[in-house]
């Protein structure tokens, strides 16, 4: 039944968005995690990806969290001569995490999660009404 398929497809979306939210939360938590020495890299931002999966049992396309990529952009620097990770010029390499970007990504993931929940709830109501009609 197509309604049951929509439940499973939406559930895969919930799981994928949950993984995305976890990665974003990790980025936000490490936004100030510098190296311990000037040679050590600070935290590098992670980027979640998604992939299509064909579910043979459902005969439907689902979504899953794919590889977690590392953001290869440059580390910004901040002048903090007393920091243990400061170089000879007093600059500290900071993580390449932009809290504003992470907040926007988090909001988008939250909205996608909520949309999948809405599909599940609507499908559940339709299935319940179908059962009620068949009972007479």
C-alpha cells in the first residue's frame, strides 16, 4: 500500500535529518576548539551529505545520511599572544565554523524534520480513516 510506503520514506527522512542535526550540533559545540600547540590544527567543520537508497522491500527510494565530509576552507586567525596555540606572531588558528551558517543549517534541518513528521501524521490519519470506513 502506498500509504505505508510514505510512512517508511518519511521515517528515513527523519533519521537522515536527525544525523544532520547531530553533525551541526558537533560543529557548534567545537566552534572555539583550537589546537593545543601552534602546529596542531583546530577543529575542522564537518558537512553532512545525503544519499538515495532504493529499498527493495518497499520498492521505493529512501534517503540516508551519507558521508560526513570535512570543510577544507581556511582556518581564520585571531590575535591572542598569550594562547598556548599562538604562533610566533601571536596569531591563533581558529576552527572554520561560522555559528551563523550553523544556525541557518540547524533551522533548515529542523524544518525538514518537522515536514517529515507532518507527512507521517497525515498518513497515520488517512490510514485510521480507511480502517474506520472499512469497519462500517
